[in-house]
C-alpha cells in the first residue's frame, strides 16, 4: 500500500474527517455510561448499542450532504456507493468497553482511495484525545492543548520492545498461541491494551508493536495513515501489504522484519 495523492489534495479530506469526528463525538459521548443505554446482539453475537447506530448515522448524514459521490463502508450499515473514494467507519471501536463504562473506546474514520487508506482520524472523547493523519501531512494528536506531531519509537532491539497483543483468546482462536508465548518470552514487556488505543500508543512511540486477528477493514483503516505518517509500518500478520486479510501487524518500522521473523520462525 503506497500513498499516491498529493498532500494538498488530502487537506480538505482531512478537514472533513475531523468534522465527521466532531459529529460522532456529539452522539457517542452523551450516551457513554448512561443508565438507559440500549444494547442488543448482532448476528455474529457481538454487541451493538443505540450509540453505535446513532454515531454511524450522524457520520453518514454529513457525508450524504458534503460528499454524495463518495462511497461509504461502515460497520453497522454496510457498504454503498463508489469504491474509488470510500469512507470507512467504525462508529464505536471497543463497544464492549463502551457498554461496561470503560473509557477505552473510540470512533474511527478513514478515507481510502482505490483501497488504500490515505486519511485517518481516531477520536476517543471519553479520554479527551484525538489522533489524525494523512499521507504527506504527518500524524498528530491533541488533548486540551495545541496539536502536536507524533512519531513512533526508535527502539531497535526486541529485548527492549514493548508490545500489545490484544488477547490470548484471540491468538488461540487464530492458531497462534505458541507464537504469542514466544513473543512474550522474547520482548521486554507485553500487555493487552486493546482495540484502537494500542495503535495510537504505537504511533506516539509508547509501545513498539501491535498485532491482532479477525479484523475487518473498519477495525484498522483509520490507524493506517496515522501509524505510517508517524513513521511506523502496518501489514497483515504474514507481511502482506493489505488491510483486508483479517489480521494486522503494526510496528515502529525498525523492528517490523524482526517481529515477522520471530512470529513465523
């Protein structure tokens, strides 16, 4: 996956993505930790809340007005329209955290051009944090202060690496439990920070690797431009340059090949 559009061509897309995140936060945050939150199960037995649905609708409403010719692919309402320029949306990544009152959840908004995520915004309003990036425009974060540019770590040894593996059960279901144990034995520190937050920690240089399985495009698309513009690298677990093989390996770039070798030895 390579970034091709000129940075100037993406600045308006990024500005729109940030406004989409504003619209999303206005729906999701008031419903967080609310006593009357409505929760149901989808066909795959995963949870969905009224906040998930309202948040995706709010994003789609803005896009229908401002980008009627662009396609949209969202977790809750599927895909429609053109795939040349497609907005990829996860209205609430970390729904299980959301419904239990744990603040580690966020909205993920990406713009993919010909299948390559070029713009990404991740908003975690319960933490008061937002991250964004676009090809050629850098990776950024903001809290209550002015935006600051972020970059991945310079850690160049597995012995010094800190990693996030999402969950033991996930790796076991994917048939990679032994590789997870090998990873944990090899690195300095292993934790399961979970969901999109781990990728943002990677982009900020707080940790050095994230890997997970059973992911859809909307689970990771927004992270791709942010991680890459921060200097990191994202591939499938097998090293393939794609976001559609149901797995992902994200690193600080320096250690990417070393992690691939360790996990496939």
